[in-house]
C-alpha cells in the first residue's frame, strides 16, 4: 500500500549506511529535522544519488507509512561547488563535520537559515570563506546548547569593563572576576566573538574578518566545544593547513 506523499526542501546533513544499498538520511528543513530511508541510494545508477549528498540542498518527496518515512524522489537545488581551492573545500568539510554532530532538538531547525546563508556565500567563490564558517560555528554551538554568554560578565552580570572569557564558566568576564591571565583577551577578539553569537543570518554578507582572526576564533571555539561536548573537530586541521 502506497503511503501519503509530502514534499520538503532542505539540506542533507547526515547519511548512514543501511543494508547493502540503502541509507538513512538526516535532512534539515526550515521547520524541523527529518529522518528517512533512501532505498538504493548507494547504487551508481540511482536517480536520487546526486540530490542526496552532504551539504546538498534539494526538494524531496517522502512517503509516510506508519511512523516511517521513505524517499520517493529527490531534486537537487544546489550543491557545494567543489573545485581545486583547498581552502574552500576545507570549509565545506568543516561545515559537514559540524552538521554530522547535530543533535535534534526543538531549536535545531533554526540552523537551516544559517546553513543556507553560509552555503550561498561559499558558493559565490569569493575569497572570504572563513567568516561564514566562524559565524555558522558560533550559531551551531548556541543552538546545540553550548553557546557562550557574551552579553555580560558570566559571574556578576556586569555589562561594562569586559576584559576576558572563561571557557569553564561559559562566557565573558569583567575585570573584577578575571582569575587567570590566559583568560584575558584583547577588545577586537571579544568583539568578534560577541558579534558571531549575536548577529543575524544576513550579516554573513555584511562583514569580513581577516583569515588569522577567523582561524584563531574557530580554534578557540573548537577548544570550548571539545571541553563541553567531549568531541574533537578533525577538520580544523585542514582549515589551518589551507590558510
């Protein structure tokens, strides 16, 4: 018996092998995160193969039978424009690794707009690849429950005289509550971190941070993520090498 068909637009964020030629696909849409079975997707001649790939935006038709969803058809809308640019390809790898670690929650679907803006930006093939990666990383952390408190001192709530960040406390520190010298950061660094957690998706096209600034901030947030989630981002090394 054929199930009820529904159409969705979104991004493939995770693909897991299932049996010989099938996969279980995690699909991020503007409304929610869907999980469905893609039959025969690993076959070379599969008509849906290109549309169901990491970081690919597509329109999918899903059939629902009971509690299960199965892919009927997928039409590619856009895909990562991979080329010989090592930095660009490394940025795609970085976003792909972040997406593979997404844990579905009530706020996860908010990542859709951020991912959409980041992919549009990267596919324009300009040289400012790292800025959208940094902003997306900050929003990934925020929506996954690992956001830093960047509005005031995490200890006392003071909004002025902010001079550092504590990863262990999870946010900004005022001068009075700065315990260690390594927690002290220069104003420019604090400004960038705050902006990345507080900006809107459209701001990706309005700002540009230098490569060294982006790499330093990404490395810092990666350390925070590793401490908080217990997972290391392996693609960070490729970003460093490519830059």
